[in-house]
């Protein structure tokens, strides 16, 4: 394991050096990503400010859900960006070059085009700090929510990564997976940025049981924000993340064993 981590760190440094050759592009893309996310949240915040709450969820609680899954996504996309972009490797045949490297294909893929999403991290931390500060002032949560929130963010990152990995694995059969990713990653995660109570029962169940983005933030937040169900819910979420990741890695191994080169 330590050998794999050292190798990952080495490949990440090489990828960062390559990416920083285009500093303006890096700074501009970071700024634009933050601006888009801010505009997204402001639209919801304006509604909440006017009406006070939606389905019993206050602006601080919605801000908490929004920022937690944003930070989980930022971790996933920073540490394994090109898992989400596997399609371009399949279409171009560039995956063949990764197959001949003396390291696991997934590790090689995770370190391609590495970049830290400073915009998403910055915005997520600001919204999270403001939301938790407001909830603490209201007496709804205490400082014990801080380590619990860190746990939610990390387990959420594992869950989002696994959803991305499973979706990418389907590419070994489908090749073109962009539309599938729009559903399982982008649309599902966007829906989970807000309380699942807003959605009809079938959609809420889908986002918990079938595309489990709801387990990345909504489910554990029921305990962190409202004390519902009990502390066991946090450990159950973490256990699910570990088992889900193990299943995703097995599916990836099966998928890559069925990979057929494009021959280009």
C-alpha cells in the first residue's frame, strides 16, 4: 500500500508540473468554476431568504448540504479527474498506452491531468463555514458537528468516486458514456445538493438506493443537523462507502478484462 501511495504521489507531481505550464488557463478555469457554482447557489439562497425555508429546511441547512457534496466532489475530481473522462481514452485508443505501463491502469488514469479544484474548495469551505456558523448561533448544532462533517465529506468523496468509477466501467462495453455520466454523476449530484424531501418518493429512493448520491450528504446530515436516528447512522454510511468502493473496484477489474483495443 505504501508503495502504491508513493507511486501515486510521484505521478501526481509530474502531472502538476505539466499542467502548470499553462498558468493563465489554470487560473481562469478555477475562477470560472467558482463563479458558476456561486451563481447556482445564489438562485436557491434568494428563494430561501424570501420564504424562510423549503419543506422545513432552512437556508443554513440547505447551504450545509450544498457545500458538503461540493467539497466531496472537489476531492473526487482533484484526486481522480480522468476517471470521469475515460471516454476520450477509449475513443482515441490512448488507454492502450496506460495498459503497457508497469503500474495499475486505474492508478495511471487517476494521475493523468491532475489538478486541485481551488475554486470549488474555496467556495465550498466558505458556504460550509457560514452555514455551520449560523446553525451554531441558533443552537441547532455544536462543535461536535465539525469532525462529523469532515467524516461526511470524506465518505461522500468515496461514494462519488465509486459512482464515477462504475459509470466509467460501462465504457468498456458502451464506449460512449457521456450521456450516462450526465445522469449518474452530474444530474444526480445536482439533485443531491438540495434536501431530498423536495422530490417525489420514487426520485428520492433512486438517489439513495440506485444512484446513492443521497448517502453522500443527505442521509448522514439527518444526524449531524437534526440528531435523527442516532450516531450509528454515521458509521453505517462509512461502512456503506467502503463496501460500495470494494464493489466498484471489482466491477472495474471485470470491465477492464473485457476491454478490446480500438487498434489505433
